[in-house]
């Protein structure tokens, strides 16, 4: 199981510079780049065929640590199997593990100058420690993979958001159209009211102009009559008219009679006041 976790599904070798895709699958960086090289279609995961973004390649350092530990354990297991668990130098059982050199040693190696200052633990304890470290790394990897959103869920969520946006904008367009019609109706009503008021003002103005015209005509007529009457009441014309009347009313005399101061004054006629 540990070997499968540390193996690339493309080259079937231990991961080299492992990267993780959006779908949660891991590949060697060189392997996934080679799979996508020269492709005209959208990039997809070679394992699950989900479409992914080529730029979203994140180095998986946890998996890289697991690969290194797996390599060491495999190498140690191979050495132990090849020598029946014996030290190749001293032919003693490999019961200890040197943490500095990361290799199993025997009790003689532990007392040698090469390992005298090194930290040495029983090989069973070292194996258990490495097993726990590997399990911790695997747990972290699984948790990170579970945190990654499912592509199908993302696609559905994107579709839902798209429909929501379209619906909201459709409602907004309908609201704006209703407001437009309402404002246009109010504007048309206002135009009609302005025209009505203007017509009323024009009618009143016409009546006032007509009334003023009648007054002007009436005043002009009265002015003409007054002028005519004034002409008839001219003092010189009246004087001449009275002189003519006085001359016509005198009685013809046959002879002149002497004026007697004792007689009454002659009648003034038109000269009288």
C-alpha cells in the first residue's frame, strides 16, 4: 500500500517532484507536463479525465517526504533480505538503526568509531517510528485531498451561480423597463397639462386683446365725435354766425330819426350777453 501511494500513475516509478491537481490526484511534474504537451484541447487529469487548469499545479511536499521515507525503507528491506538480516562487515544480526546514517547496523558497528557518536535505536523502534511518520504524512495528504472541492460540485455550483446572476439581471431589466414606462407616462401627462394651461392662457390673452381692441375703437370713435363738436363750437365761427343773423333781422328805415337820449337803449340782439 505504501509503495502504491508513492508511485506515479503515469511512469509507475517513485514520484519525482510530485504535484497535485485540482481533482486531488498526484503526478510527477515532468510526467504531467509531458501528457499535456502539444494538446489542443483543455488540460485534463490523466487518471479521472476531469478538466483542470494547467497553472494550478501545486508541489506536494508531504508526498515528497513520504516518497523519500518509502525509498529508504525499501532499500533497507532489500539489504536485509539480501543478507538474511546480517551485517555485511561483521556478520552480526542487524538489530540497531543509526539515525544519522539512516541505516541498520549491528552491535559491533555501534561500538565502532564510525557510529560511536551517533544516535542509535533498536531497529524495531526505528521501524515503528518511520511507520508512524508515514501514516501521519498519509493522513495529512488524505485530509488535503478531501479539502479539495469536487470538480462536479464546482461545475454544478458554477451553473447555479450563473443561473442566479441571469435571473437577477432579468429581474433588474424588467424593473428598469417598468420604471421607464412609468416615467414616460408621467412625462406625457405633464406635457398634456402644459399644453392645456398654454391653451387656456392663449384663450384668455385673446379675449383680453379683443376687449382692449374694442375699447380702443370706442375711444377712437368718441375722440372723433369730440373733435367734431369742438370744431362746431369754434368762437370765430359762432361770432360770424351771430353777425349774419343780426344783419338779417334789422328793419329797413326810410329816413333817419334823431337819437333822443331819453329814449330807451336799442336792443342788443346777438351782442347781448
